[in-house]
């Protein structure tokens, strides 16, 4: 059931909490405590805005175990406005064609169901096309 | 540092071996490899495998393989680096023999993919990705490759069918490889009309996963039995380089930086340039990986490797022949064993035993295996010993 693992990742999954490097100001997601840009310790929490654009995408018809109910679904690399890329599903497309460069925003959705009815429901970030204009 | 030669090679056919288990496959390759090396007994066996602990519920292959394949008591451990496992195990054997501590080392690649239904086996493969941030989002190795291809089409403003040359070449070469899974050429029309599986990807852009086992025996040239009956191949360069596990942690995902660095290091150790090689057994688990590998190695500029395929430069008679025995696309992709198959095939080319696919006068080969999208890159330089 992997409860501790999902619990440990809740801030990343629900709120895109990463880190900012106090030495070179790089924004890091996922958090890793060591800045990949300058090599120094980076433990300062940073919450990402959740806004970004599609860097690449693919429509998946064959789903791996645990994701069958979602298929077909779209997996994307999203370029967050603060810099990092993140792997996530796109959602709420409503038949809208996906394009590289398309503005998207983070929403919280059910990601997968572990072990059927007796298992846990894993929630986390997905990205949807931006609904309104700039905030 | 001692010189290291390949004294023996072996391979089972690649395919769906319903009647052979992990241990059957391993034993066949071990026995055949020792026969090819004039009966040499290894002191250590490095086993390349990715899926046994999940697909076959089997760990500690060192003990299992040694005791089941006539190597009882021999030192044995598993080496795992996703799709680069075979190359990584060969690297360990190379280090062991070149250090002088080990006289004879065996590299055994073995993978049993078909013991689970496809969805379960693919989930097992997804363990080679970042579990917390990639596979948990529903991504798979195939979707990673599709993301790269989509971005490639966008950045270089090319159409999907520019990748046709890679599977066409692989299938044409596999047709003459008795150990290949798919021994049938395909036409451009078949490629262009194939079913899309992960847009923009079609079924011919991904190599088929399969079962197989292959082995190499590495030793010093003075230990090889005089009556071994075939040519010897020297390993003159060996390198492993890692990059980030997750694709999203890279500044330029299309760069395959580890693949490029690994080629540079292995070539500089061998004292050659990549262009000095007569063939390049690269990782074509996905057609986009073949293109990005050629570009990372410097055979083409970014966005132009597909032109090498269009112009026939990757074919047996071209300037940089790749997948000469079918590659993963045509021979089949036995994941952890693939890197060992690549080395066996390159060694056979240099021994002049590649049959209808023989590259005339081949003296030098580059062999590269990738774990994931070049999260690990292993390169070896092989040279015919004259």
C-alpha cells in the first residue's frame, strides 16, 4: 500500500512545494536538498505558482497497471514559469488539441487507485489548459 | 593494466520462449559461451538482468545461475542499470580482468520478459524510471521516448515519417540474423501506415521486449587456448556515464549528454575518433533513441540524424552502419541482456562471422547501451586482434 511514501510526498503532490537555492536562487522541483546548478545545500522551501506551458506531450492508449481506468490519457512535460520541467498528466482537455507551448495550470486530481477498493486513492498534480486570462 | 580480450561469445535466439525459464536461458548461454572460449572456466560471472525480481519473483541470480549452469561456487553478482545493464556488466568484467585480480570473467545477460502479461511487465519496466515523479504520474519508458520524439519534431520542424529509416534498416538486417525475433523486412509504406500507439509514436518506433540470454568470456590474450578456433577481439575502451534519472531534470532533454560523454571517454581511452569505427551498435530501443544517439556521438548535428538513415548511411554498406544484426528493433529487446547481445554481435562482426550481414574488413566497433533516455550510457570500443 506504500502509505508512508505517499504521505511523505504530500506537499509536492498537493501543492507543488519544491525548494529555492539560497546560494544561486535556482528554483528546484522536485526538491532534492542539493542544488544541481551550483552543488550547494538547498533546503529552503518554495511553493511553485502552478503555471507553465506544455514542453512536450504524448497520448497514451496502453496504460501501465494502476492507470487502466484513466486510459487513454495524456502525459506531458510541463515547463513551469519558474524554470523546472515536471512530468504530469494533462486533464480537462475536453477534446481540445494539445500543442507545445500551450499555457497550462496545476490542479489536484486523483492520480491512481492502489489495490482496488481496499487500497488508497492517490491524489496529486495534473495540469489543465489555462481557463482565464493572466491573474 | 592487462589487455582484455573477448575469448568467447554466445547467444540464444531472442523471442517469446514460453517453454524456457530464466535458469534454462542462462544455462544455455553459459555453456555455449564456455564452449566458444575453448572451455575456459570463469572465476566470476557478472549477470545483467533487470526484471527477474519482479517478473519472475527471483533475486540473487549470482547463486542461482552459477549453481544451475555448471559454475558451482563461482563468484557471481547481478549488475543492474536498466537497459544499460548488459554494457554495465561487461564494464565490471573489463575492470576485473584489466586489474589483474581476475583471469577469466564471464558476462551473462539474461532476461525473462514473458512470464507476466504485458501490462504487468511494462509496469515492472517503469521501475527503471523515477518512481516518485515519473512512473507515479502514469508515464512509462515508451511515453518518455514519445515525449522526446514529439519535442524533436517540434524543434527541428520535421515530420514523423523521417524516422522510418531506423526500423527499416533494423528489420532488413534482422532478416539475416538466425537469432532475431523478427526476421522479416518491412516497407516504408507499412511504417507510414502503422497504428499510432503513443502519439506521435507508431508500433514500429518501439522495439519489442522479449526473452533472451547472451554471454561473453573476457580474459587476457595469453590465457586463451591456442586451439580456440576463431579470431579474438580486444576491448580498448570502456566507459559508463550517468545523467539525471528523470527526463524532466535536464536542461536539454534532446541532448543525451551522457551518451555523448561516454563515447568521448571510451574513444579517447582507445585513442580513436568515433568516425574511425567500422560499425556502431547503438541503442535503438526506440527509433528516436537511435537518432539522438547518433547526434550525441557526433555523427550528425542536432535534428539531422534521420538524414543519415534516409541516405542509407546507417545501412551495412554506409559510413556508419548501425543495428547490423537487427538491433533491438529487429533482433528484439531482452532489456538487461540487450547490451550483451550488442557486444556479441559486434564481436562476431570483427571475427568475420556475421554471415550475410558481414561488414567487409570490419576492424573496429563502437558499442553503446543506454539505461532509460541515456540516464546511464555505457560505451565500449572493440578492436580486432591481429
